[in-house]
């Protein structure tokens, strides 16, 4: 029966499929290819302090709805028909949410907020039902989560019905509620507080889910560079910009994927409180990684559109800001999962900061080349230093 045997909707602990990312999950992620593209274009078109604030809020919202779903499918088996139908339903709502992103603070606010609240509350209610007879502790846990999401949903919908600064304030309150909830243990009067024991997660599954999401973001960078290059007249300068954008994206991939997510999965699998560590490493630390990639896409658009313009703080905010935010996120992520923030990342951040001195002397494309050079140095440094110790890291969880 479709709605029967809810115990079978859960992933089988200890089985070979416990940490497997299913094709349904990958299909679900396709909606977020559209989301990331919309976010990058919206930020590029409104690259102002207010535009940046709005983009940051939307990034926080898009990430939150995705990562909550990733946590849910850590327990529920996407290959079970009811769970699969739930994911397809979320996909449709996610498509509406993504389509509304460019006008989320305008005429399509109610579409964005409505789709978001439907995804968050609807998914949580489904999980409450799925866990009712399968896991008493997690059932209560998701009752708490649903309560918090209903509370934030009131502010999302109310904000969508407002205009201007009032909408921004209401939506900021909604985001604060949602992001504070895990840190507060989703405490609800009468239902108590979640404990670390309630978050028995598969580190390998969460690591792979987040890694695949980062691939989606990097894919947007590759697609945008290729699309823009195809539309430009072929000149030596445009070819140089294209190569710079591509090498920069490869460096971002290398910095994140060479060892980072693999060590994180191993550490979480062997940690006494895997839920707490996963929350820091994946739920929170990946936000600046995502934001850094999106900002880097905007930086690449600057390189193609204004390569010979004098580099100023406006251009530097994207061209240098993207790599800097990305490195900050990786510094946090790797520091949490290894206990030792990578020196290469700190030096890279210092290098990007020093490039601000060059602004009066360089044009935009030259600034892009310098920023990419810093990322390449960080990638090579990390590879050279960790390649010697990663075998032992896999067995001990450290590096």
C-alpha cells in the first residue's frame, strides 16, 4: 500500500543503501540548477548594497529549503514511493520558487514565499507522519521542527503581503527564526528540546549530498562562462578572460573536493555526536561556500562585460569577494571537521586582501587574473601538503 508500512519508508541502518544518494535525489537537485542561475543573474543585475542584501536573504532561503530536504532524505528512503512522490511535489514547488527569484522582492513575492513555506512546512508534516510509528524520538523532533517552520512561515507570508522595507524586515525575522532554531535545539513548550542523540545521521550521505550541490553551483559557473564566451566576438582579450574564468572554477573545485568532503564524511561517521558536527559542517559552513561561488559567477560576468574598465571597489566586491567568501566557507568547514583550519586558506585570504592595494594600477581583467592566481596557489599548496598525509587522515579523521 502507498500509505501503509511507514516503518519501511526509512533507510535501513547498516545496509549498503544507508549512505547511497539515489537518482531521485539527483533529479530533485535539478530544480536548484535553475535556482542558482536565477540567484547569480539577479545579483549581477542589481549589484548594489540593497541588491546584495536581497541576494543574501534569497541564498539563505534557497540553501535552507534544500539542506532541510537533504537531512530528511538522510532518514527517509527516496526509493520508497510515498517519499518519491513527496520529492516530486517539492520539485514542482521549487520550480515556482526559483521562477519567482528575480521578482521575489517585487510583484512575485507571494509566489516565492508561498512556495517556500509550502516546501518547508509540507515536507516536515510529511516526515512527522512518516516517523510516527517508526521512530518516536525523531517523530517528536520533527514535531518541534514543524512548529518552528510554521512560526517562520507566518512572517514569510505576512512579509509577502507587505512592501518595501517592511517586507525585508519580516523576511529577515523569518530567516532568523529558522536559522536560530537548530542552535536552540528546536525547543518547544510541551515538546521539549532536541538532543544530539536525535540526530543520528549518515555522514557519508550528507557529505555526498552537499558535494553534489556544490557541483551544481560550479556547473553554473562553467555554463555561464561558456555561454558568455559563445556570445562574444573572439578576441585575444576575451579568450584570456574565458581561460581565467575556467581556471578559477577549476581551482574552486580543487580546493573543495580534493580532500575536504571525504575527510568530513569520515569524521562525522566516527564522531560521538554526529548530528552536532554535521549541523556545523554542512548546515551552516556550506552557506559561505555557496555564496562565494555565486559571487564568483557575478565576478566572471564583470570580467566579460567590462574587462578594460579600471578596477574599483565595485568590481573588487565580486572579483575578489567571491573567492574570499568561498575560502572563508572552506576554512570554517575544514576547521570544524579536522580541528585545524588550513594555513593555505588563511594565506589565500590575506593574498586577496592585499590585491586591494593594486586597484588603482590594474583593470578588471587583470584583477581577475590575479585573483585566479591566488586560488591556484591555494589549491596547489593544499594538494602538496595534504597529499602526503591524507591516507592517515582517512584512518584517523585528522590531517
